[in-house]
């Protein structure tokens, strides 16, 4: 069964995205509904920026084995970059405006070198200033901040639970008596 993942940058008019479909021997890659290429694993590994975006898309996609159908269009759940400013903190349905991509058959061969060069040129044009490693760093920092805030909340809850156990339900009277 193919795996599908995507990286999505939200804009009001025309969003930019890249979708990866991984088969047994090949990748099919969609770039913003404009370009589609097929790459073998060996060729795919030779393009570092594309490989970095693939790793980022795997991290940001909720379930790589599932597509969702919403309003007669297929979606994937992913965390997306909002106007190149910040990553959203929750998974959102991202329309991929295609038929069910998981039903595709595995390709027989990869795209021509000319088409691959054109794809890489457009990839660099669309994601000109985006560095997948920097976006991954933002994602990891968001996770760390969320974990720290949950730890602080758990500490407050345990502190208040301890106070409630020691002073009972009528905590205000106990505090007044203590003062």
C-alpha cells in the first residue's frame, strides 16, 4: 500500500504544497498541482532539498496510510505553515484536489531527466526561502513548549491536590484559621 505525506504552506489565494506518494520502488511527487514527476529511490536520494521536504512531510502528516474525503474532495491531515510565519499547532484537513491517490498503481519507470530538472527548478522557485531543517526546528520547539506548559500545569494540579488533601474541602476556613 502506498504511503502519502505532504507539506503545505497556506496562503489566501494560491497555497503551495508538495505531496509525496511512496511506492515500493518509486516516488510520485506533486508540486502545487502544476508538476508531477516520478523518481526512483536512487534518484530521489540524490536531491537533498527534496529528501529534506519528504522527511518534514512525514513528521507533519498525521497518518501516512489514510486519505480523508471531505466535500467530494480528498484531504490529508497535516500541520501546515501559515504564510511562512509559523506552524499551526493542530492537524488540519488540507485539500489535495486530486482523486484518491492511494488507489494509484506503482509507476513502471521514472520521469525523464529534462522533466526532473524542470521540477527541481520549480521546486526552488516555489520553496525559494524555505529551509526544511529550520521548519523542523520550529516544530520541535513547539513540541518542547507544549510539553513544558503541560508539566507546569501538572505541577499546579498536584500542588492543589496536596493542599486539598491536607486541609480538606473547606480550605478557606483552614486558611483563615492559619492566618
